C-alpha cells in the first residue's frame, strides 16, 4: 500500500481509475444448460476518474450502473476490457493484489439494513475489515472511534454497542459509510446511497458523503437514478443507457445544456415541485429500455428517440462527439 | 354548498404492539370534493398508509377499532357493517392501488381476467361483458388490448402498474386511493403513469387521494395537499399555496430539503427525528425540531383556519379562528 501512495505523489495527474472498453456480460441459461445468450449489462464503457473528483453515474434500472459498480469493486470479472487503478491493471492482480485493492475501494450499499450483519454490534462491524487487514487491537479501537466521529455518530460510546436494528435508517447508513471508510480507501463507490431513506434525511447523508469526499480528497463515484440530487453533490455526470455511457459533462453544463436526446427526455420527465405541473402532460418517449440480451442495432435509444433518423441511427453505432467544449454525447445528430 | 365527495372527521387509529399502543392516525380531518385530487404527503411512519387502510377497511389484525367519522356523499360508511361495506363501497365506490401492488398480481391468471374480476364478483357480470369493460379500461390506461391475454410475468413493471390501475378503474369508482403508485418505477415510467392519472382525472372526473413521500411527484396531480407528521395533518392547503408558500414550519423545511434540478439553492435537511408514536408529545409534535418554537408549543395547537379551506396546525398561525 505504501508503494502505491508514493507512486501517487510522483504522478498526481495520473487518473485514479480508468475503465477501458469495459464489458461485463452475464450468461443466461435455461434449466441450467440451455444457453440463451448473454445479458450485456456493461457493454463498452470508457471513462477516467481523477483523484479527489466526485462523479455521478445516472441511469434508470437495468442500464447497467450497478453492474458497473460491482465490476469496479472486483465483485464481477469483466468479460472484456480492463479497469486500471493507479496505473495497475485489475486483470493482472493476483489474490493478494485483489485483497489490497479492496482495501483501497470503499463500498456504500443501497439498503443499509440489508448491508449490515444483524448479529454484530457497530464495534464488531467496524472492526472486521481492520482485523482482516491485520490492524492491532488498540489501533483498531482508535480508528473505529475516529471514523464514528467523522460520520457524526458521536459520542462514539453511544453507538459502539448498538446492533443495526436499534438504529434509524439514517444512522444505519452512517455505519455503512463508516465501514466503507475505515480502511482509508482512495475510491468510494456509493450505489444509490439514499434511495431507501426519507426525503429529509437524504440531503443529510449526501452532505456527509460530499464533505468526507472533500476533506479526504477521495474519488467518489455516486450511482443514482435521480438526476435532481446530483447538482450539489457531484462535479461530473455520466448518463448511462442500456449498458453504455451516452453523455458526459460537468454537472451544471449537463443539466443546463443536455445534448443527448435520452438525457433531454430524462430531464423533461423530472418535476421540480410546482403547482402548475398538474395542469399539463409531460413529454415522455414511448416504449421501454431495451433488453440487454439483444440490444437494438445502431444507437440503443433509437427505437424510442423522438429525433431518430431512419437509415442512420438504426444502422450506425454512434461514437462520442463533442458538441460543446468538454461535453461528450454519443448521438449521431452531432455529426 | 354541495356535499363533499368524502369527508373525514376526527379519524384515529391505534395499533397494538408488544411495546404498547401506537397511535398511527391521531385525529385527522379532511374533505375531498368531486373531481378533486388530494395529495397526502408525509415521510415514512407518519401514518399516511394507515389512513388509506382505514378508509378501505383493510387493516391488519393488530389494529384497534378506528374512531371518527368517514362520510361518503353524506353517508357514514364507518357505520356500515362489513358485508354492506363490501357490497356497496369497497371497489365499487372507492378503489385502492396499494404500494407495490403491481407485484401482487396473480402470476397464473391472465391479466385481463384479473382486471375483470371485480365486475364479475361484485356486479355479477358475465365473463364476456366483463372482458369488454376490461378492454375499455386497458385503452384508458394506455395498454394495447392484445395484452389482455398475457400473464403478469410477460409485462414490465410499468405495464403491470398500468394493469393495477386498470383494475381500480374497472368499476368506475368515484374515488381512487393511490398509495405510492410510482415509487418503485423509473423516472420515465413514473412520468408516463402520472400522465395517465392526469388524463383519467380530466376525462373521467375521478377523484383521487394520492399518498406519497415524494414532494416533486405529488405536485403532478395535486389540487390540494394535506401534509402529515407523526399521525396528524399539520397543514391542508391548495396546491398553489402549498408549493409556493407553505405555512407550517415543517412544510417549509420539507420544501427546502427537496433537491431541485433548476435551482442553485442548496437543499437543507431537517435535524432530528419524528417523535415515537408510542408516546407522542402532548404539545405540538414538531416542536422538538422546530426552529421557531416558543412557550405556547408545549400545548397542542389544534388546526387554525386560514382563509376558506386552508388549515394549519401551528401556534404561529393562531391569528385565524380555531377549529377544535
């Protein structure tokens, strides 16, 4: 680990993590032996995240965003392509290398209650990763108390002996965050960290994540279906559709000048609370997200796209275009 | 003045639990006029789903007997015995779309049959006639009638939600209660379901109670908003009043906690937690979290009238006349 840190100091411009033509496919079988094909959950994803940057991956269910997160965490083997972490290829990490890698990447799950073992108290939950990585008893205790303070579960003594069911949803999520942080990772992956929480608690947890990210200069990859929460908590957005990234830009640029027709549809479907919303119907593209077993040819959004150009969009696979400076969109309209 | 479609007076409901009596609904009053949509807005545990179950009489076994009156076009439906309620009210005049009910469809019965079932059971219609009506409501909710003969597993989540909605519409009820109808759905599907609801309201003149925790979605259908907190309605306002100038301190803080797409202001959270309903405070239930609390808040404010139909349960609005 110390080696990696010194390397980082040498080359601060090197991206922390990169995905290169990443594909994660799941083979689908019927009755255990009939091959039905592959679900192409992540299908050709490229990105690179800088140190200390907060990014959001936004998309609807089934777009592959959680499979992408799990691939980055090393929980799924990529079918093709590679993840490069601090210049090292994940494919070439052995068992030991993988264990060290997992210490450098924290994971905040969606459902805090499901993510916490019900029969361990907070102290044991937080001690477990430290034990696995060989941290001694007194150092463990010190780090557990420090991290509880950091996620605002203080005084720590009030929480150390509590079991998950004795905590509120917001407090459980803080424990999950504390566990993700305890090995001092440089990348934090949060998969829908607030979708199970109440509105008034959501902002509190997002604020906390954002502050921790700023203070620790972490890279935060925040996965969400809710575009309205990202403005204040991310620097850049990746919009995903059917296993691919279709649009990338900084937050304000993307929200104020969406380029891809899918992003435009998403933004048009979202309401800010306003009494006039009840007076008019919203523009919603017809149809549904395609099956990832047999995605449509050409642009994957073309069957639903209001601006679809017959003979073009259903044939050609769109590459990334740059319709505005620094703003990438995979749509043939920009050609 | 015309008799409102539904008027709920001082409704209360308790649950018996091992820890004691939980007061889930504590003296709730509201009314809905014909063709009106009322949003019951609140966070989890505020009693909003219990309210729906009380109105439909589908309470779990550990619920106590509800108190208060529920008048449907002037008739007290709480006083009806179970058999008459089943024959005359449930699903015929008030239908319910429960939370996640799209996952409760019978997996081995064609969806057309399931949608037609209320007509066959409650109205005694023939299979053919009921199927014809089912085809009509499929049209209404925007599903092709080809889907009548499909099974639930062949439909996507959004389609199944439309089927459940069709089932609620099939008897042409006056009031449909929707409990979190879109919370499990994707953004685009959610928007198209809300479009369907708006169209039904406009074309069929159905009234709705929309129960939700989602402030932004609630504004898609609301004529009026009732905000619940810890078992009580703390504010009832028209949609325009509520979304532009909420009156209750909780309403204001809740609106400030909503992240917005098109606004620079950073959302803020509400510190603290709602009180336990095992032993709720005797005064204002929001007082502990309220930045504007003062000595009067130790006592229950009751609902103050502001204007014709606006009610606010807060001492800061004591200028209006008190109701109870």
